[in-house]
C-alpha cells in the first residue's frame, strides 16, 4: 500500500496534488510520502514484536537526511555501507549505538570514523578486515562489537546483480569456514564477537531462500555456542521484495517474514536485527516527469520525457519494470495505446519501457513512475551534464524540497581549470 492515489481525477501524494508540486519545483523530481515510509517501517517493527530486535534501515536504498530523520524518529537503526553513509546517519541525528556498519571494503579511515563516532557493530566480511579492525581498535584502546558475515551458499532466486548469498559472490566468509574464523576473531584484541550476520540478496519475492539461510544460521549458532562463543545477536539482513510488476502473486508481507524468523531462529534467544531498505522506501516514492514530445517512428510511437536514465537508472541497468501512470487520470473507457517510453539522453539504453500500454498522452502531460523510491535518487548522476533532480517530501497537506535542483552554474563551477589552461 502507498499514499499516491487519484482524487477527482488528479494524482495526489497524501493530501497534495502532484501537479501542484510539479508547478512549484519543475520536472523531473522524486516525491516521497511520509505516511508510507512510517507505515512500512512499523509493519517490520511490529512483525518482530515477539522478541528483542532492531530494524536497521538499509540506507543504500535512499539516503536523504529527511528520510533518515523520519525513520529514526520511529526508532529505526541504520545499516550503512560507507563512511559517507555513516556521516549522513550521524548528521540526521542517529546515535552511533543504532548504526550497523556493513560492506566488504571498509577502509582504515572508515573504521576509525565509526570507532570515534560510535558504532553498534561492524558486520565483518573477511579475515583481513577483521585484523584491520582489531589493529585500529587496539591502538585506540577500545573494544568493538562485531558479527561475522557468513555466506550460506543459498540461491536467492533474484537478479544476478543483486544476489549476495551464493558461493561465487564476494560477500562474507564461506559458512564451511566459520568455526576457524570465529576462533581467530575471538583471539584478536579489541574485538568482541557477539553474533552472526547473513544477507542473501535483494528483491526476493518468496520466503524459502530466507528460511534455508536462517536454518543454516540457527545450526551455526548452536555449533559456535558449543565452541564457547557468546552468540547473542543475529543480523539477518534484508532483501524482501516489492511488487513492481502487475501480478496476481504478491511478495510476502513483513508479518510473514517476521513469523518465519521466529520459526527458524526464535528459539535461540538472540536479539534479532533486520535491514530492510527497498520495502520501506520503494513504494514510498515516485518519479514525476513531463512529456517533451510524442514522436511517430517507423512502427511505433515514442513518448519522450524530460526524465532520463541518469535520473532513474534501474530500467537500463537491471531491465527493471516500473508502473507508469498519468498524473491526470484518463477518462473512463479511454483506449490505451502502445508507447516506447524514453528519455533525452543520447543512448538507446535510455529507455524506460517498450510497447507500454498507456492512455493517449501529449506534450506537456505529466506522468509518474511508481515504486521509484528505492535505488532511484541514490543511483542518479549528472550524465550528459544534466543536474541532479530535486527530492520532495510530503507530510499530510504539506510538502518540502529536501534536495534542491542545482543550477547549471553550480554544477559546472565544481570543475577546476589547471593554471596551464
């Protein structure tokens, strides 16, 4: 469910007409709903009410500070994968003890940053990283909690580029080597081994891969406890998918996910962490764009928008589907026509959809890409010297620009010309 609905034929974000925002900020722009963000977070939080837990929002999905502050006010922790994300979380007022630091390539500077600013735990992905954290923590005279990410070799049955739990993926240590790696960690100064971390991928639309992985984690917990390790926390990652495509089969709900977690690891008495990103913010955001031209090709019509692949890269990068709707609702019974929906970037890859059936549209009409809140703004770029587009947050009958569109001068003046030129 989201809060982007038609009222009297006009698409609204909560209580604000989308066309009103477009007239104020210009197109294209990202638009988020506070009510949807809060509702989705609460669904996850309530799904784990059966035991001690923390829902750590995966910031890589959308990292605007206004989104972070909205979720932090609900009690969310944050899952960060870079020093920049850590700084964003802290700038948004999230305390260090609610920040989990994941990622395979933590630098020495990032480790120091987190140790100085406070950290709930590092999710360690390799033995060299573990040794670096130990060295830096020892030099600073501190002890840092860690979990070790294990790779359970489970097929997440998702897109190859967002699968992370198979043996050929770069993430974590093979679960078969967990016993020796945990023993090594326990012997290193400055580290306190507190748990296990696992994450098998993103946009999973069934629970079976999660359950296979979590049952392996449960077995590993028992084995490590028998070896004398204090395993008190399980970081079970995220990855639950959202319904991008029209389908009669919806992905599992957070309630189903929480019940499955209780069924597989609830008996262990561990604190549970999960790291949802897409399901919290994906349907909480849309991309609004304007039709520049309707172009007749040899055998098709092109709907040319002012939004482009640099604004929303998912269709070009993942062949991803986004539902596209007009901001002004079509008349009842209006016959749909096929369009290739494209942007103005000089690449054939700048294509959002082919043969998409839409109501008849014309130049200057507004359209919206649904389910664009996750991996939209955060993956955008200034390719073709196109400025980053605004982000806007709605709260009831109010809206605010939470990232302004830079001017062309601001964009160009970031370049520095050497003296010899």
